[in-house]
C-alpha cells in the first residue's frame, strides 16, 4: 500500500511492481462487485417484502371468499296487456327487475345458465306454462347493479281462461345463472365461473287494475314462501353459493395464498440475508484498503530527508530536483484511483 502511494508522491524507485498492481486492481474490482450485488439483493428483498404485504392485504379482502348478493325487486310488468291469441293458444310475457348490491371486492357478472321453466302453482301442484330467461347483468365491486329476467308463457286457451277466472294466481319460475367473478392479484387477472340455481315465485291479483306482487327466491321449492300480492314489503333475495361449493372455494383460496405468502417470504429473507452478508464482506475489505494519508506523508517526508542526508544534499535541494511536480519536469506522474 505504501508503494502504491509512492507512485503518486514518492521517488521513482518506490513504484510498485506490475504483479502488485494487478492484485490491487482485482481486489478493488471485487469491492465494486460486492457493492453492486449487495445493493441489488437488498432492493429485490424490499420488492418481495412489498409483494408479501400486498398479498397479505388481498388475503384479508378475500376472506370470506364470497359474500351473497343482496337483491330486491324494484319493478314487475306482467298482465293482461301482454296477452296475445295464437289460434287455440294464449301467449303472454313479463319482466321482473331487481336491484342488487355486491359486497365483494371484485366484479361479478351474471348470465343465463341452463334453460329455466315457468310454472303455475295451484292446489294440485305445479303446471309448466313457459320459460324464463335471465338477462346479462354486471355488478361492480362493492357497488350496485340492476338485473332482470323475462318470462314467456304459452298455454291452451281453456287453461288460460281458467286462470283468468281466479282471483289470484301464483307463478313459480326457475332461475339458473352462471356467476362469473373477476379477480386481480399482483396485476394478473383471474376469473372463476360458478352456477347458481334458485326457485322464485310471485303472486298476481286478477282484476282491474291487475296487481303483481313482489317476488321471493329460495334454494328449493320446499323453502319458498310466495309473498301476498297486497304486501308492499320488499323481500330481500340472497344469491348464495351452495355450502359444498363455498367450502371448496375457501380451501382453494387458502392454499393459493399460503403458497404465495410462503414463497415471497422465503425469497425476501434469502435476498436480505445474502445482501447483508455481501455488504459486511465489502466493509471488511474496505477497512483493509483504508489509507492513513497523514501518517504516510510524514513517513515519505522522513524517507526523503534520510535519502538527501545520505546523498549529501539538503531537503530543499531534494524538493527542487527536475521531475518534481513543482518544476513541471518531464517525468510522468502516475495516478491510481481506488
């Protein structure tokens, strides 16, 4: 190290050898490499830590994995004004509009599933009279949306007249829907489609004007209670998943997030430990290369003084020899930067 300093301030015969210069260059390159690697690993560790925190927040948001949609009927249009005669058949149609609230942190989309049938309920059971169709609807995350389903009824003329002669008619319809969820995690989109099967019913009060009551929905016909047509109270419907499907989706979610969090945690800890080790190694090498310049300058001055005394010259004459920096001599000055 002293010889390296003498290249700058010392006499020519104190210059270091080519082999020593090569060793010093390699060690300095190792210092720079350790610094770059350590900084990169610590930065990558911080990135993995941020991804770990982001995934943990998403895990909390997606627990529970699904919250039921809350729907209420806002309007219904089904009456004699939609009836048409087609030979010996009577055709009729109607619509029911529902407003739904999506409490989930992801968007939901509902489309028609399997073909759905429409029945008329009486004391002898159910009698199929038509089909129902679910209109495509979207519900934004933690927002509100509107959905509707249409009914198309076709029945013989005599059966239609029998129904019109009643004071009240109860209509039961199947609602088979595909529910598609759109999730985003770490900038990557995922979609999952499940099936929901419901049975809904409403009551029509014949007369002029005709009154269509609110509808109610349940998972099975045994649980369905059709509201009275004169009851103004809104009945809230819940679009739920079956218990088996809900448990299956919950298990899948827990496995996916557990694997992701463990992977990110291990990567972050490994990168942090490696970066810290390289940083400490660089610090140790840097301490070995530390220069005490004031002490070296004093030693160089003392060696020059001893050399001048040995050659019978004064220190002032030594400083004014050609080749010194002050005289602007032709002797080249070599500078080594670390």
